[in-house]
């Protein structure tokens, strides 16, 4: 599963650590091209924090019915015209990631091979 999604251009600026990480990651990916590690694996790992941005979370043991209500409320808010108008007025980009997408991303991060994590850490440090 590929996690690479373009970051919000309104939230990215030259001094941003994410931009520096992308640059380092691209260089690392170029070096990893002939190695056992896929450049896409490194990019997915590094970009995941940008995709997740500021997640809303609940405890893992939350009852399924409550989880469904919270997810629906979040999804409805992300589509609410008044909310979106306020965000536009304050120049805040709204790029929501659904609950199931977040679950998939977190699961993929936990499944990331150690060598990919190490190469990604070298790329962003």
C-alpha cells in the first residue's frame, strides 16, 4: 500500500522540517535504489507523519458503536459548509484522512521493516 500523498502546499514552507526530510529522503532513496530497500518504502515511512498531520485519537478499547459515532461526526464536520468556509477565511487547508485510512497507515508503520526505518531515520537526521 502506498501512503504517499502530496502535503498541503499551504502548510509547507522552506524552513519546514518535513521539506528537509523530503530532500534527505530523496537522496537516501537514490542511494537505496540498488539496495534491498525500496525507495517507496522509505518515502512512505517519512511521509506518513505528514499524511497523518494532527490525528484525533481514542483509546484502542473504545466500543465499536462509540467509535462509529465519533468517526461519523468527524467526517460530517470535514464536509460541513460552514466549517469549510471558516477554514477558508483563516487560510487553513482541510485535507482530512478517514479513520480507516489512519488505521491502515498506522498498521503499515508498525509493519515497516527495521532496515527501512533505519534508512528513513538517516535520511531525515
